[in-house]
């Protein structure tokens, strides 16, 4: 099922509103796949906790890059720019994991080579959101984000370079990268 940009934004705002109520009551999950995801989420949470920023509003991103795999969590406090991926190496971004703390959570979906737009995913603070693919050698071509805070994003795209920052108020959609051009995203900058 394809979701239009308008419907994605509407669904993202509804989902983010729901997380304010739902996240505190979520329990643990008992299957093996969620345990692996929970272990990765726990590592990301620990990464966030290890940063002793004066302001506790933090975003952390881990990028999966062609031939390099997961690059490790990079974190930045609100108001500063976070950059992940590579430039000048002609390597594609394949997946991104994003986690926020005290920023209200976010919704995202990726546009992936041979797949198109993935299903939108939303998470509250302290939970990891993943877009893209791993183990399939597919490029991440574009990214849509909706957050409960103002947000700016900028993609470094094959043959284009840095596109220029796209910014939006809370609850509004940002789209970076390209669709229909078969160009890979190579890096991403985020600023909450």
C-alpha cells in the first residue's frame, strides 16, 4: 500500500500523539527478534545516557553504509547539527537508526532502491526507529521525517552533493534525497 505525503504527515501526527499516552505502558516482548531489537535499543539508550549534556534533549543516529556496515551511534544535543554517513567516498547509505530523548519522538520512512517508499514508522522518546535495509545492498534514496519539535534535515546525494537544508515546524513533513532518479543518499545532517 502506498501512502501519500499528505496521509503520511496526518498518520505521523496521530501516531506521535498516541505515543505520549502509549509508550509509558509498554511492556517487554518475549520473542527472539524483539530481544535483538531490544538489545540494540538498549545500547542506543546507553549511548544517549552516556552523554552528559547540560540540556538533556538529544538525538542519536547510527548509519549503515555500503561496505562499512553500522558506523556506531553519533549523538548531538538539541540545537546542534549531527552528520552521519560518508562524503567523497561514493558509498551509499543503506539504513538509518534514529533515537531521540526529550524531543517527543518522531516518524520516518525511507525510499529504497527497488522497493520505493517503506511503511511509515513512529517511535516515542527512548525508542529506536530504523529505516532502509541491511544485507540487501540497496541504496537509501530519500527520507521523510515528521517530529514533535522543529527539525532541519539535509542529504548528501550522489552527483548532487549537499542539497540544502529542509526545515519544518513541529508536526510538519520534511523530505530529503531524491526519488525516481536512481541516486543514492551518501550522508545525512539532522538538527532538532
